[in-house]
């Protein structure tokens, strides 16, 4: 397919597309915030606003909770997951243009997968709830690989499932600087969806290409302009 995106050095058109999940394809922040605040309350810590959750949550729970809760991190984890499981499917909504982008990649005949720092079981439940699980050749979440994003381990797992090697012809689409770091660390092309305003902006993210939203990315795959 034709290379598309913002002006800049050439980017190789993809043979496969891997996606981040939260804030890239779906908005499930209300459940994440509820889970975090339940854990904070249980351990006498100040709660976060939804905006703070969006701005702070990047790495996986198994990396961040020991830092946040110390020796009590496993109890905090259990509180968090109980709250999230009780509500995450009810509040889950697709991001603008996400369904169109997934459909456009599928129409281009390219394999797709997801690599997320959301727990694997929650990720797969959400994909099934939206009817998207059949769109992806792999759904790799936190805890599925030996290490979580930005480590390349989940990329190796996802690409093995798709039967593909890492390389610039694999696009990883995400919404944060950590996603762009993870893509490059795995040898893939870093594609930003949105302006990363919640994460310091495009200048901090340093993507190889950026698209305004899923609709712009879908337009790219349909052969139209999709520039930010």
C-alpha cells in the first residue's frame, strides 16, 4: 500500500498492524480509575481524578503497584481487579474511528494484533464484548509474556502468533510516548494515534507517523489523505 501520514522521512507500508488498546482503540478509563481509587482508599492514599489517571497510567500493574503500595501491593492488586471486573464492560466504548480503522486494515488484507498493558484476561474479555476478537490474530496483555510493554517480550509473543518477524513493515499504533518507545525497542514502526496531549504532545512522543484519529488512519488505508 502507499505510505501515508505526516510529512517526514519515508515510512515503509505495513505488512501487519499491531495496536495498543486503552485510549487507542477503546476508552475504558472510568473502570481503571474506579479500580485505582478503590485501592487507594483501602490503603489510605489520596485518590486520582480521571484526568490524572489518563495522564499517569502507562506501565503495567505488576511494575507499578509494588512502587505505589510497597509490601501491600498484592492486596491492592486484588482490590483493583475486583472493582475493574465489576464495571469494565459496562463503561467500555470504542475510540472515535477505531472500528473503521480495524475494518480498513482487514480490508487491506493485513494481519492485526493487540499488545496492551491491560491484564490479558481483561483485554480478551473486552475484545469479545465488542465483537472484535475475531479481527485479531493475537491479543497479548500484561502478564502474558515474561515482561510487559515497553519490553519487547510481548512483541515477540504477538509476532510469533502472527508468524511474522519484527521489522519496519510492522506498524505498532499507540497513543503515548511509551508506546512509541516500545515499538522502536521491538524493531517496529512507531505510529501515534491522536496528538498525545495527555502525554506531553507529539514532540515528546516522537512517532514515525501520526494520525489524528482512527478515521484518519482508516482513510490512509483507503488511499486518501490521513495527515495530522
